[in-house]
C-alpha cells in the first residue's frame, strides 16, 4: 500500500543496533499463547544490507515489503528480488513500484526486480492500486484526481471544490474523502457510484476510508466533535447503511481503516490502540496497546498490528474478538507488518523477518 500523502511523515530514529540474530533469538523466546494453543515460530531473518539477490531463475511468488527506511520484494524462502530506499514517497503494488521525489516530473514504474517498465509524464503524486493494474495521479495541491494508463493517457479526471483528505482503492473502485466531509465512491470510468454527505459533526471532514477486497463494503471515519464511523454495504437495491457509531476519538489527521479479507471484520485506528468491528454481530471490541498504530494487516488465520510507543514499538498478534496470541515490545522505532497465510513478515530498519503461526 502506498504511503499516504495526507499525513506528515515521522522521521524514525536509528534502529537500536539490534542485530538480526538477536531479533531472531528474541522471537524464539516468545511463550506459547493461550486460546487455540498456537505458537509463533521464527523461520528466518535477513539483514538487508547483506541480503543476496534472488537467483535469476527464481519465480516467487514474491511480495512487497517495507522497512523503516526502505522497501523491496521477497518470497517466503527469504530470497530478495529487489531492495531500495524510499525517496520522498512510494507507491507499491504486486506488479511493481513507483519511487518518486518531492516534485515528480516523470513517473517511473519498475517491476519487482527493479527493472524499468515504463516512464510517463507526471500530473502529480502517483498512486497504484495494490494489484498494480490501476494507476492514479493526485494533484500536488490535492484538489483533484486523474486516472492514467501506462502510455500516460488520462482516462478520466475529476476536480473538487475542497481538498482530498483520504483515499482508498480496491480494483477499479476508488473511495475519496474530502475536507468538507463528503465522500465519493467512483467506478473505473470515474462515475459516482455512491456519495456520502456530511453528518451532524461540528467540523465536517473525512478522516479515514476503506473498501473491502470484493468491493461490496465501504467504511468511513468522518467528522470532529463528534467523530463517526460509517459502514455502507452494496446490495441489490444499491448502497445502504450497514452500521453507524459515534466514536470516542478526536483525531485531527488521517486515520487508518481497513477490512479483513473476508469482510467480516473492520479494523480502525483509535487512540492508543485498535478498534475492531464484527459486522456479523454488529459489535465492537477494542485492542488496547498504549501506543499509536503504525501498521496492521490481516489474513484469514490471524491479524497483526504494530504500535509506536514512547520508546520502541509494540507488536500484537491476535485473532479478532477471540484471543491475543502474542504481545511484545520491540526495540525498534518503526515496525511494518504483513500477513501472508500463516506467515507474518516484519520489516524493521534494515531487517526483514518471517515468523509462522503454528497450531500446537
């Protein structure tokens, strides 16, 4: 997923000289959690500065990862297909990436091995949908959005009377949140499928947005005083409200929101933790962490989240509304998580680590 252009970047301090071997041993000491007698077992750790490139005949399947100061592509065996450092901002996808400067005049798309694929004129800040098949450009002043193709042709363009404040992508659908509180769901041709209008908050602003992988649900966090969570579902008669709740939070910035792959659970940022909505039961649970959400991901078997603490970070592995499988502090300022089946990938400063969830 691309870095958001709507929130300020926090310059991470240097990794606390925690060598990969020590990280590996640290995870090895994780105790058995409760619940279903699951065990988190480390598989490998890679120091990226010394990581060997994947063999030329290696075909993956590969996936993208992020660390505190870099990114790349790897496979579950630990082969590294590419690694690099982020420039001003970065847009990652399964098919390749765009790494661009603060004033991009051209968009350069490279494949997972870092090989050049195409370069086109830039209309603003590029944003790739996760598959890499759909490319957008956000106006540098955040007043509009264009969809463009690999030839640089503008497929459609929209401008707005107020600034973009949040955006979510899934397939050819695009969910936009605006500073005036409105949210627009657009299809592949840029036509409006659904529009949410501001509610009764004192300050109407869209702060977070998510689309489910199958495109049947959208979620929005909107407004200040109060802050509201809205979930809308697509049915035969169109998009209809599915869940509405007033939140206790008082964010004045973009917040993270995302659906689980099966769309049953919605995860959203709360102060000092994570909120979890069970769409089936229409119930909400909280995951207290004592820190600010950095990254989170979810699979069908488990979910994981990393939180920034006053010093270091906290990693939490859990099954939504079931049990916390692991909760540990890590001596790293930034931790990025990725869930792939029963595997958890951790990206730290210069370190990539895989641990698997095993049933005891």
